[in-house]
C-alpha cells in the first residue's frame, strides 16, 4: 500500500468510527493526526479528480532532487543514477 492509499484507508476508518475516530486510528496505526486529516481532504475530492491525482503518490516536486541537479560539480552522478553498484555511501 502506498502513502496515498494508507492515508485514505486511515481516513475512511476514522470516519466510520465517528467522534474520536481520528485519534483512535492514529494511536492504532502510528500515523499522525495530520496525515489522517490529509486523507479526509483527499476523500472529499470528486471521484474524477481523485482518480487523476491518484496516478501520483506525491505532489509534483515532492521527494529528493537528483544529485546531478543539486551538485553540478559531480557530473558522474547522472551516469550512475539508479545503479546500486555505484552508489556512494555516507
């Protein structure tokens, strides 16, 4: 289950529980209350818009930038991207 699915599932469970549901689901799952609230907002979108946004797990621009973009002094980073054999560890 990806991040979006987990948020929406937790929000649906909290909605079923009614008053205090967000807190109960947050305690049971370890998800934050704000994550569950974000799931509520996603569930309130029209089905068509939810389907379009469901194609992405994160918002556009979310996540870490590629090393080649953040450090132009390392031109080799683009060459070895995605190849774990050549990754540089800490």
